[in-house]
C-alpha cells in the first residue's frame, strides 16, 4: 500500500504511540484487503461502547490511548440510558464501568451521543459520495444505500483508528467495482411499515453478504429503507443494497441485472409475523420499539398511537438523546402512557433486557439479535400490534 511521507512518519512512531497503533491497524487492514492507499474520511462512528460487549479488556484498550480524533466521531449505543439507567434496571456496578468507557472516549474528543442513527445528527449527516468509517451495521447500510456515501463495516478499533488518523484504507465499498448489485430480489406484494423489517429479515438470510438490487411494487420512505437495511445486515451481512429507481445509486446508474433473482411472496412476509406464536403466552414480557433508533417521524407516530392510552406492560421506545431532546412534547406524550423513552442505548446492547423472558419488537434486526445476544425470546409485529400488546395484560 502506498503511504505518504507523513503517514510513514506516523507509522514509524514519530507522532506518538497512539497514532502509531492506529495507523498500524489501518495499514494491516489495507494490506489484507489489497488497498492502494489511505483516503480521507468525513466522519467515524464507533461501535464497541456497551460494557456488555467490550468488558474490561475493551475499557483498558481505550483508556490507554491518548490524543484527539481528527474528524467528527460519534459513539454507537451504550449499555444503558446514561441518565436514567436505574429506571431501566441496570446495576450500579455495570453503570460505573459504562460511565468509565464513555469518559475514556470523551477524552479522545469523541462525541458521546450514543446512537446507531448518527445521520439524524448535525455533523454526521453524510452526503452522496462521502467516504466514512462507520461501524454499526444498520448505520453502515443506511450510509451506503440510502445516502450513497461509502463505508465498510468497520470494527470498533478500526473506526476509532480511522477517526484518530482522519483516514481509512481504500478497499471494499469505497471502490466503484464493489458497489454493483450481484443478486436481484423481486418482491411480489405491496409493503408498508414493519413489512420492510420482515422483508429484510427474510432477504438477509438468502443474500448473505452480496449486494442486492430490489424490485419493489411501491416506493418506501427513508424509515422503511432504514428498517430493511438494518434487518438484512443482521440476518445476513448486507452492507449495501439498491432499490430500483429509489436509492441514489440506482437512480443515477443503469445497473446490469444480476443473473440470480430471488422472489419473495406475501405469504413469506406474513410468516415472519406468525412464526413465534408459541411465545404469545409469556407473562414477563417487554415491548421494545426503536431498532434502529427512532427518527422524529417515528417518534411522532408512536406518540400519536399512544396518546390517551395507558400501557400495562414494560415498554421502551429507543432513540438518540439528540432526537428526544429536540421533541420534548413527543417524549412527554409517550411517557404519559407509561412507556419509557430510552436514550443512548437499545434493547440489544443493554443487559437490562435480560430481566425479561420475552420481547415484542417491530424490527427485523431486533428479531434476529434479541434471542442470540440477550437470550430471550422475541416475536414480531407492527408498531400497532406492539402497542396493542403493551396494553393487553398486566405487567409481568
Ligand atoms: Fe441500533 Fe441497537 Fe438496533 S444499536 S440498530 S437499536 S440493535
């Protein structure tokens, strides 16, 4: 890989140990994946924040670093609401460690608003063609597919290294040749709302890590594309997809149709809603919305549906603190119902989810991860189904 003189000096340790470690990680990745050089990035989004996932070893690694990030960098969700962790049922021991992790990142100049939807926040609204180093899989999918920016699915250490150097290695989805569709997916029914999460859940399992080109019967909105991409990144490893005539690269480019075409029928979408019927009777249930973190539109919709209602089961609505702080009236309407607007964290990365036996979600991504990462059962429904479920019986 070609390095500039300045990059060579960094690699030789002339600017200190932290930058040396950081560029070593980028160069190692570049060498593995055949990058020709390092390229400047506009921003970084760093996973590896929840104490549940990184533990003491991760905390120690971050704490040993020094200096400041060179580009705007922001954190993925932490393991708890950083202010109301007690209301979530998080232990003081966990909270202490989680706060230490946040402080360690803060010391490096990282924005500690913890969210998987950084693209709603000023400074992180990426543009078409921007090179980024983002790590949370749904954020990566949204940046690549819905915005038309370019990022690989970075690990926490490589995203932080990219932020410290201000560059990333030029390979994978940064290159035109890897952004072309390699499989088509034709959907035979009209879709709306949570159907897109169900579609992503199904498509990801078949598509794996390829680049699908969707042919849809109707045009999805941004939140629906967010749900589709998040689910496919979880049940498969899709980091980039296109929707014919909808997503930016598919609008600008006439793609050759890939040889393989997968057909998805209405009955398959319906099955995603129905396949956990056995989980219906569990008492110790939580309803969790906002995977990925809610946009202001989604928050408004939930507030509208909850207005004047009282929920009887535990219910979380996950969003970024920035979005929650910008719409206090929506937060207040939601919380008047008894539901909690949870910031900085989510139903998957918080250990508080493990206090329940069953979680109902409207997200194809959460449906995939809740059983494997939180060890509780999950079932799927629309936002309306979830709210109905929350109001239907007594708290577990
Ligand atoms: Fe975000 Fe957590 Fe879902 S990080 S995408 S809300 S699993």
